[in-house]
C-alpha cells in the first residue's frame, strides 16, 4: 500500500538517527500486542505485520537491514510485503541477532535499542555477550519520526476511519433489547474485516444511566450480557487498516429517551468542539485539554481521564492529558474522547473520534455525525 518513496524515506530517516547518535547498529523488537508506543517501532520501520510472537530487525548506518522471523510462515509473509528485502529465519531470535552483530564486527561502541521492548532476560544476555557495547535508548528518536505522518500515512488513516464509521452503522442495525454484546461487536468487526481491516480492537459497555454502584462506565471486552431497555450501549470501535489505528467512540440509548444522557452528551460534544479551537499546528496537547476543561467546568460537569490518545501503528502512542506539552504538527493523528462526569463525579459519558492535524487546522476523519441515537 506504500510507495517506494515512502520506503526509502523511512530507511533514510533511521540511518540519519544512527549517524547522528553515533550508533553502529539499531535493534528493533516488535510483538503482536495492542500496546503503547514502543510496540510499533518495528512495524513502522519494516512495514511488516507480525502474525504471532516477536520479530527482530537489525539496522545499520551503512548497510541494508536484516529482519529475523520466528517461523517460515512469517518469513515468507515478510518477504512479500515488508520494506526489508533480507528476511531470515531465526527460531532463536536473540541468538540470530547476536550472531549477525558479531559477523559485522560489532564488539564496542554504541548500539541503539528500546529498553521497553526488550525483556530483562534478553537485555541481560546482550550485556553478557557484548560487555564493551553501550546499549543506548533509541525509542524516543524513532517516535519523533513516527508522529510526523506522511501524506501516504494520512491516507491510511482516512481509509481506516471509514471502517469505523461503517462498523457503527452496522451496530445501529442490531442494537435492541435482548441482543448480546457479542452480537453487537460481531457486526462491527464483520464490517471492518469485510472491508479490509487487518484486525480490530473492541470495547463495549451496557448499563443504565446514571449508574448505580459504579463510578464510571463499565467498558470491557464483549460478553454474553444482553442489552436491556433503559440502558446505554457504549462502544469503542477501533479498526486497524494497513497497520494504522483509528477509533470512534459512540453511545446508543436503548428504549425511551434519557434526558440526563442527552444533556451530558451535548456537553461532551461541545467540549470536543472547544478543544478543536486549539487543535492546530503550533499548539500543544495541553492547550486542547485546557480548552475542554474550561468549558466543562463552566457547565458544572467534570472532565476526567481518559481524554484521548495519539494513535498510529500503535493505538496509544501517547496520552491526551493536561501534562502533555507535545507540540501539534501537520500529520499528527489524535483520538479525542473526553470523559464527562455528572457534577457528583459518579457517572460519566464517553464520546469522540479521530482527528488529523493539517497545515492550517485539522481534519475530522470520521463522517459519522454527533447525534445521540435511540434504539
């Protein structure tokens, strides 16, 4: 799905990091988790989807990188689609990487690594095998590249957002009293898969609003729980398209209209609109949060986490929070989904979608409107 120019741009950028930091090599370790930012370094650089377990890529400043796959199935898949042409079988991934480093004569100097991505056992063995090597944390440098999305990456996000929209429309057709959470999520994920999603992350919650005995919306993986009249159905709809995550968060009211939910829904939608007034190049994530918080406070409601997250080849590359002073730049992709609580702080409403920072503002990627549907 990516051009040769995109491939070369990533290789060039990684080589520049190695040269600037004086690294003789850079190790990428990836796995199949839906997780925080360090999980996606390998996917970003190699453009290769992990089917199971881990993979390792060893990059060099003056030579082509090498990818080690744990099975022949994964090696063949990598040969077909990845940005790396030298794909090798490494049933013991760490041993294969160590052998390659020795073959390249690396015994001293600096080698880049992500300490979060490497297990304690792997790190201990690397230090033992290369006692004269300085293992340098390189993930932060890679993340600075990853948040500068290219036009080709932005297009992947746009296509993924349409899958989220379609999943929500599919859910609307089946939500009714008696349907299970599994059945709702099955329709969401069926649409996404049928239209090209490589995987899907789904959370759902069904509960009467305001809550009784709960402090916040009980979101979790789907279960056999059946929807009842008078409940709200909250859905985090999160497809992954060609490696890139987008997310839309929506609530559906089941049964008679719920005036309390309708009022807090309006506050939530307006809070996002206020935040978007600060969502432009040069502004900070914290500026967006402050704008939302100022508005919500004026209504008597409360703004609390989770507020959203920067997304990409990892679903959560960083948090949207008042402490995040990351400067927004064109290409940054952010899911904004503030949690708005009733004045007593005991029941919350959740709503949002994915936005792209553009040269002069932002682009809302989802076409789904802000209507609170009744089923």
